[in-house]
C-alpha cells in the first residue's frame, strides 16, 4: 500500500509499504477513504517533537471502511463505516472509565519512555511519536486499529466523509477547548489562532453561548473564515492585541482565553519572539510560549486559560506569579475524543454545524508531501487539507 512516511525534518514521502495485518484479537483493519493533515503533524514535519523514527507513517485524523476484524473486536463488522479517534483507548482502565481517554493507562506500548518524559504515561496515539506508542498513522491506504472495539465512531447513513472526518480530532478538540472554559452568557472568549482547531473552537464557543468571541491571527483567509462565524478578529501584525482586547472588554479583559496555537506560536515586533527563537536555536527551549504569556497578561482575574494547543517539552519566561496572583485556572490536555463525539455527531446530523466548512484543499495521497509545505506555509489560501487515498 501507499503511505506518507517521515524521513526526517521537512522530509515526508509517499512510499510503498507492506499492508497492515491483524496482530491482536481486538484489532481491525480499516481501508482509509479520507484523511487530513493536522497542525500537530507540522510539529513532526518541523522537527519540534522528539521520538520520531525514519519511516514512521504519519497521520492521526482519518476514517474509512472496516475490511477485517479480530475475533474480539465486538460491535464491528466488515463494511462498517467509521471515524477513528486519534487517541487509542482500551475502554477498561480507570482513566477510560472516567472519560479521560487521552490518558488511557494501557494503550501506550512505550509506557516506560512516556513515564520518563511526562511522569506518567499518556494514551497511545496514531501517527505520532514513539513517546505515544509509535503506532503507524492514517495517512495511508490501510490502517491497523488496535483496541478497535473501543477506538472507533460509527458513521450513520446519509453523512459524507467531509462532514464527519473531523470528529477524529479537530472538532472535539475545539469543543473541549470551549467546554472547559465554562462559558457563561456574559463572557468574552478570546481565541489565539484561527487555524483548523481555532475555527472549530470559534464555532463551539458560539454554540455554547458566549457573548462575544474574539480571534487573534494574522492570515487573511483564516480571519475571514472566523468573521463568517460571527467572531471579532484581531490581526496581530497590524494592531495591538492588548489594546484591542482592552477596548472590547471595557478594560477588564476577556474572562476566558484559549490557546489554539501551541508550541510554534509567532509574534511580530516582539522581544519574546526573538528570545524564544534564540533559545530554540541553542536547544535551551523546545517550544515558543508567546501565546501563553499574552493570555496570562490579558485574562481577567479569576478567569480561565484553556490550552488545546500542543506543547512538547520545555518553555521559559512564563509569568507564573501573575497567573497565581490573578487567580487564573489552567485547563489543558490532549482531547478526550470519545467523551464528546456522540453529542457532536448528533449536532452534525441535526444540521447545527457542518465541519466541512474548514476544508480548502482536497488532493490525492501522493500529493501529500507537497501539501505539507503548502499547509505549513499557509500558501494558496490553505486552511485544511483532506487527502484521498
């Protein structure tokens, strides 16, 4: 089969590899009909996440048709159409029983490495680093899905791939980011980043009843898409984020702040942007926390910081004293996908939201390597890429 594989920083290739096989009775093999390039994939493409190996298959946002099932993969049969969450979940451990699926205690097959890096294991993730299990990803023609009986979302008839594909990651990620803000009807919600996760977060905050949603980015196409959802936009290259948020909130600051950017944040005309890049260059810092600093500074006292943006290692110069003295609450983490998908699937079926709005490019799998660059560089109005194996 064909698959997109990592061969080093900025080196993704479409290779021929062996087809996956059933390895455990709870496995299923899925023929991929649609997959996508995610912002988290760019962290691997740009070399910011440790633990990648030559030849790793990329991708964690995918769906398709079940073609083979193991003897213990109950509730699945050949021909079923499924979306596969990026988090692999056993469904049986204490964390899974609590709905904390992204920290499943059993599915990370490199648990020892995760324990050393993070203190405790996370769930296994598709197409990500060997710190999260090193599982082959979904930017391929076929995928082996471990724990398939609990790691799938069945798709009802009448919904297209484009409508449901993002249930595997960015839609529940944006939803969780908004839900963990405890949005009230009087709240201003400020969202840093209008990429695919940011776009889903905007619409989630609107659905959850925020008084006003303010979005900070610099890419015209992203800002236009945000305005289409009713958001107020701030282009940080042309206006002061601090001054604009001050004006929009009567000087009080937003009650809820969401970081939908993560480790590769950019800042223009900013001393901390130069500082972070210099620290990265000498490997004294792995991530650029400009957005975190700005959120701490502008958030209203007793507010909430929600962080769906991915961070991979060490950050520096965080004004933690300001956060403590302002009484800010931090909520963050990889997405507990299956906690949200029943509700979100119903919202799609009922017509409350059609997540396909975010797609700007649909291409074949073999064009994936060049689309990584287009997506990373935000060329050709690219916001979200769907690949068709």
